[in-house]
């Protein structure tokens, strides 16, 4: 009967009679009890919570249950392993011959990397942090986890003597406990099968097929390779040419062992390390990094004309001749050439020298392949892994396109422009489109407003735009748009919200994508504070590391919005959002928000779960930026407020068509009672601007429609007939789809010279235009220089905005004191080099910026779209 049940259609075997489900779950229960060393109560709890199988074992039947599950006393066990096929015993020689034949057949198959482009870049957490962040299903064996490797009609009874430390995959120096020849062949078979799962991108299936110690070994090794790749990419062109395990300091940031694993018999609390090195896994020693918090003061990037300066050495300024990305021979570089810096330590990048030009040019892809082959980056022996590194090396060699996609991913994550612009021209857009990389989402998950701002995203948009693929890459496999990713960047960087707030799919996750990189440059994935924090088993950045939605972060978000929606080939700014999406429990209708609806909810969470001193200026700036780029404040979407808070039911449809401002109006006052006065003021200004923009947009569209009607209809009677033909349509059922004639009329009635023919522009509001110009100037001229300083300058007064916006005027010192250069009605400054990245001298009538802190600022070039992309490629 087992074979007749499909786990894909019935993953928990709920259609099987209760007494028969024991048979299906027996491998899982055995694994939890034997391999993972859980007691009976824990097994029962896990089966109930994870697999929806509730069973209690009476105390008097405990011993019988243990016997039925195959639990044995491991010490002093001397019986031999027996393998049976359909009840008949198989000789060991036959079994071994069969497995060796399988091995020979397997060697004929060509190993290739999964084309998804995320074989390696997803392993960004050490074991305990990964285990905390991963879903419950990934942390326990699948109900059919063993059947994927062992058919049901074959049974194997194994001995503890041949299961060293509870696992057949970890070597042990004791000859008394040495595995038998058959066990070695079996281990090789398991390694091949698991390697195939890994290379095929079936990572969760792989994890579910392994015990806890095997998971620990594999995830630790994969994290070490990830950190090696991250470091190599981040510092490409300076410092070490070949990062080793000692340079990566894995002994200094050791992953703490969980108590349940350390209680496993024959387990000494460590994973075997490479000869001559310290153990890979242990208890965190005393280190000043353990209690180190990042500084609260931001860093920031300043766009300028073809000029670069940073407070410390940066990969941006590396001589490109010495870092050729051309593929050369597969020979490895000699160890003597690992360093350009003599005996300098590895902890201070500011002291590192650039690589010598024209000496042994190599490529990033070649570095990754060499590392897989020599394993010098890791403290774990390749032979101790449950997968084979030989197959990984072969797959990397045979899959140049997939590996290059991974290289692009690491270049994006590390924000190293020098490496990024050398890899990008080699990438085929079609390959990226057919992968799971989603480069635009990756770039907006690893934003760095202190060094690169929007430049990486701009290069990607222009590269992909040349092949008309930006729109195709605008929505990822989760249904999230790139704009959604920017909204998540706000929540992850400046609130205590967890990922499940925005998507039920993330309900088991605590770690935001890219959380290990701070948007305002205060920590990075390889920072000592982050590595110590993750090594302690923490999977998310604590709230006390974060600070309010600061100017550096706001400017980066707004610049990215301009990069995405500015070009003529840009996706529509009102593309439905994938955040906060629900379904009606009664009728099944998809309740999908539009961008401004999502922004209102992000503003609420920023107000309710934000950091100390939050004032909501940042979210107001993002609102004005979206309005200036064409987001429609009167588009409606089907929304259920009850569903958003999990209070809907199957007996009624609670959804209704709402404008963005309607969501804000429906938030109960009781939820705002604990907000600070600054947050309440910011929320009122935010709602006031949104309400005014909606009324103004509605009035403009009515005027536009009247103008169209007066031109298209000869008399009032014909106009009546035109409207009468649509009289049976309930206007309350419209959800944001404007009449095509209205849209065309607006497009062909330019308000200013900036109104180019694209989908994302709105310049008909004098209020929004003035606000947008003032917001840009504030971001260009002010930063908090010392702790205790105001987060907002005196030139931008939120109180005066609250008084003036409802009346239709903007009163700010920036305007009243003539501190800004002339700007258009749409809010764009006149005669600027780049509308998305205005420079301070283009916006200010005189110089009053306080951003010249040379230790915390980085001057970076204006990307200039495709022009800069071509320039960078030639550099």
C-alpha cells in the first residue's frame, strides 16, 4: 500500500487510516529517536507539530515501542549487518558488486551545476543560525526521506560498530571502529546520491535525508565556502589573492554546539578538522567580538562627476589590469603569491595594497573552482562530507554559464563595482532569465548606501533593459516585485518585524534576505560583530543594532526607485504588489495590494515596530518619490482588514475595494496610542499628503475626462448616450484600471519638459512637486554627525507641513529662504546631469551641506545609465 500513496499529493499521509500511518512514518520516527537522539516525548511533539501525526506512547509500552523502532544499546554490540530483499537475505558480495556497478555507471554521467544560479550563494549562515532560520521541515527528516535512497522492499539492519558516532559518513581514527568494506561502498553510494540532490538544486530534500550531525557538517562546510567566496569577491583586487581557513578565522568564530547533539554517544563535540588545523566546530571562546555592537552613526555615499573618494581603501579603485577576469589555465597559483602585503594581518582592509598589475591574471570563477578542488578554505576534511567535492569540482568545470551566474550573484552581494563590471558583460541575459538568481531582487536585498548606493542596480537595469528583460525580471518566483524588495529593505533595516509579516510563505523564517549587510554601512556579512552573533546561533540581527529610517537609507531607496521606474522600458509602477497578499477564506478571491497600499502598511509597521527616535520622515520621502514617479493614490484594490490581521473566517467575505488612504483610516486608534509624538506627527503628515494627492489626482482625472468628452462629443445628447452605454457598470467594482482614453490623454498632454513618454511620471501636482524637490535637498545636505544630534535638519519642518498640506501649500525653510535652485512643477531640478541622482550643487542655491566627514563619506560617480556602463567596461 505504501507505494500507492503519493507524498506529493498527500505529504502527511492524512488520507491513510490512522493505524496505517505508523508504517509510513516509521523511518522518520526511527531517525528522530536514533540518529538525532530525541527522547520519546520530543519525538511525539515533533511528529505532532511538523508532520501532523499525533501519537502518545504509554509509559508501560515504552520499551516495546523502542524495540519496534529498532533502538539498540550501542555499546558492546557485536552482531553483524544483514540486508534483505523481499524478505530474503542478500550476500554481502552481491550487494557490493551491485553498488560498485552503480558507481561505474554513475561515473559515465556528466556532473553539472543546477542552472538556477543559487547552488552556493544561499548558504550564508553557519549551522546553528541556519537551523534557527530554516523551516521546521528542513530541520527534520522527511517521512519518505529514507525511501529516496533505500527502496521499501530492501531492509538493512546496521550495527553501531559500523555507525561511528551514529553516522556512517564520519571517519574515525580508531581501527576497532573502522567501517567494513561494504559500509565504505555504501557510504560512497550515499555520497553520490546526496551529491546529485545538491547539484540538482534539491537542497531541502537533501537536508531531510540526513541526520543532525551530517547536516551540521555539510552546512558548516557550505557556509565556509560561501564566506570564502564572499571575501574573495568583496576584496577582489586588494589584499589576499587566496583566502585560506586561517585567514578566514573560522577558529575565532566557532559555531556553538547544541546540547542535544553533544549528548550523542561517541560524539566529542567537534567535527573532524583538516590535519594541522583546529576543530571547525566548538564552543565560542572568550572574544571581544562576542559583545561588540556596531556604531550607531551612519556612513554615506555622495554622487559626483567621475570622482571617487572613500575614507578607507576600496575595491572600486583597483587597477583593472591586475585583476583580469579572463579564463586562463586551470593551474593553481603558488602559495607564495597569496599576499601582496607581506606579513600584514588580515583584519584591517585599510592597510591592504592593490594587486600588482599584469601578474598572474586570473578570474573569479577560476578561484571558486580551485577552492572546491583544494579545500584550503575549510577546516573540514573533504572526506568527512556527506557529498563529494570531486563531483562539485567537475560540475563547476562543466557548467561555465551556471558558475558565472553564481559569480555575478557574489559580485552583487559584495557590492564590488570592479568585479561586478567585469563579470556583467559576460552574462547572457537569457541565462539569467531562466535562472533563480533574480539579480534585481538580489541587488535590492544587499543595498549599501555607504559605498555603492544605486549604482549596481542601475548597471543591471541598463544591461537587462537593452534586451527588454527588465519587466520579465521585475517579479520573482515568490510574486514579489523589485519595489516590494525595497519595502522589505525598510522593514528589515529599521524595525523589529520578522519576514512572515509581509508573506505567509515566510512563516517559518526569522532571517531577512541580505540582513547581514547594513544599508548605511555599519556592518557587513564578514564584520566581526556579525560573525560572532551568527556563531552564537542567532539567525537575525537584533533590534538594538538598528536605528531609525535614516537619511542614508532613504536616499538609497529613493534613488533605486528612480533607477527602476525612470527608463522608458521600465515596468509599470502600479504593478500589483506581492506583499501582504491574502485570499478570501470564503470565496477564494486573491486579495492583492497595489504599491501604495503596501507602502501604507510598511509605514504602519515602521511607526509601530520601528526604532527609537523614528519620525517617519523617511517613509514620507518614499511616498513623495513614488507619487512623483507616477504611483496612483486613487487606484483601489480588494482588501480585507480582517484577513491582514488573521481574523477573517470562512463564513463571510470581508474584503472591499479600498484606496491606499482608506487602509490608513481603518487602523484603530488604540494601536496608535503608544506611539511617540514624533511618530504621530509623521503619521499625520504622511496621511495628509496621501489624502491630498488622492483628491488632487481624482480632480485632475475628472477634468481630463471632461475635456476628452467635450472634444469627442458633438452635443450633450451624444455624450449622454456614451455614458449611458456604461451605466450598468458598478463604479464601486473598479479596482485601479483607468480608462485608456484618460491615460492616453495624460500622456499626450505634457505638463513639463520632463514628461517623457513613459508609464511612470506624474507632474500635475504643485504640492507634490515642491515636496519632492525639498525632500531631495534635505537628503543631499544633512546627516546626523554625532549621537544625540537631530535626525532631521531644521530646514525641513514636519509641523509646518501638517498645517499647510490640507490647504494646498508647502511651507518649509528650504522654500521660504530660497535655499534651492529652480525646479520644475514636477519636482525635478532644472539642467541636472541625472534626474535620479541630483548632486548637491545642482539642487542648492548656496552651499550648506554637512556631509563632509571624510571618514564616513564616499564620493562615487553618477552612473549615467548605459553610458557609464560602457565606460566602466572599458576601464
